[in-house]
């Protein structure tokens, strides 16, 4: 533990320059009291906490979890520690875990899925990072997730939404609706995985790290080819500037060092600016930021005067529903969506009959 100390300046205003380790910066507290008095205190900080979160990141990367899972799990571990006044997880047990999960449900009003996500993060922390097998952790009751019917746009609403969008965002939205891909699946799409002649798209490393094949809409072939011409010109400019590399999955970058600069591995929807990879520190061009697409879809829904809450994922729901309404069998839709269990796809059958399960209300008689 670092010793507590304080610095009090009781004179004319002045500037003090000093150096502290970066990991201690968030722990400093600045209090402005009386005029011309600056009181600064450094609280005692356990050196285990930064190391613990670093170890957690290392274990997550060892298992090839996505960077989003890494950020989420580390954030839940940090919240758990801060909720219990920065106590080390080794000093806590079932009571503290239950208290934290109850706090999320009763005071934070989080959804059941969010509460279960926090539990999964704590399970990983204790089992994989601290190597502590705690039988009681399995007995912590998981919140029961409610089964909700998905929000689905009608064909008319979908048309109005897509007509309100243009440019790259409009192309992304049209592709999501025309293929049934999830947002990140569409943004992570590589040039090599678009098969124009066979009219299909290969979705790599989808949910559950599974590959699948989905349909490429014929109406998007020409717009997509025109878009790729612009992307290729951008890639050639990056190469001329000494860049042009793209993120490659797993150890492919070491096996094929030149693959990162090839045209086939480039993202179909690259970002307008280059950025630094948070893990490797390499500057390169990543794909579009998903929040940009989400904002564009919300704005288009407002312009189209659609009262339903519209997100990019609703286009996937609408894709599945409209295919079933067109007479395609549910197994085909299951394969296109990449669902492991047909029961997951069955949720879209609620709209197959017009009205409430095809029943005619007595009021209409």
C-alpha cells in the first residue's frame, strides 16, 4: 500500500510540477478549499488492482476472445471491486457477489441479460484469473431473461427507411436487410468474401465463431461494385503513403506477412480515417464504426416517420420475417441467419398469420 500524504500550498498562487506513475493518476483527489489554498491528497492504492485487471486481459487474449468481450469483462470486474470499496476479490465471496448482482437489478434496473453478463464476467475472474473454484458461484441465481417478440418493420416501412438513406450508410443498411447479417458481421465483411458471380456472401467468424453463407441481393450488385471501386482507390492511396495494412485474424499476420496489404483482405466498408490498434499499437484503417451506422438508421427512421424503435438489428429481424411471409421454409431461414437451433428462428413465425394468430375479432363481425 502507498502511504497517505498531502501537500498544502498556503501562499500566492503557484504551479507545482511533479511526476506520478500513470496507474495512480485516477486515484488522485483535488480539493479546492479556501482562497489561495490548494489541498491535494493521494489516497492509499492497492497495487494488486492494476495487476489483477492486466492478468484478466492476458487470460482473455489467451483464449482469443474478442476485444469487446475483453472490455466488457474487465469493466464488470472493475465495477465489482469499486462497489465493495476496492476490496480484493480474494477477500470476497458469495455474499458480495449476490449483493453486487442485486444492486444491478434493484438500484441500476439493468436487464436480465446484462445481469447475467456481469455474472459471467465474475465467473471468469474467479476461475480463470484467480484460479479459485468456488462452488457457491454456480449457485448464484441467474436472472431469467424474458422472451420478447422482435420489432419487425413491414415491407412498406422498410422501403421508406431505406429510401431515407443514401451513400455508404444507405448501402450498409440495404445490405443488412438484404442478407440478414448482424451489424458487425456486415462491417467486418472482407472483399474476398463477396461472390458476385455466385450471388452469395460468406460471413466469417459470426456469432459463436461460425462461418455461414447468405444471399447477395441482385439489386445490390451494381451499387456494391461501384462502392468497391472507391474503396480500392482509397487502399491504393494508403499503400502509396506507406500504410494499407488491415487487421488479420489470429496468427495469419505472422504466417502471411504480406496478406495484410492485399486487396482481398480489405474491409468492404473501411473507416474514413486510420486509427491505432489498441492491442498491437499499429496504425491502420479499420472498418466503419458501428455507432455511425446506428445514428444514420435512427435519423432515417425519424425522417421516414416510423414510430417503432428502429436499429440496424431490426433489419435482420425484418429479413427473416419477410422471407417466411414469402413462403420460404424455416430451415432455409435458419441457415441464412446462422442460428444453431431452429427454435431461435421460430420466434419470427408469430407474424405469419395476419392479426392476432389469424383470429377475427368479434368486434369486426
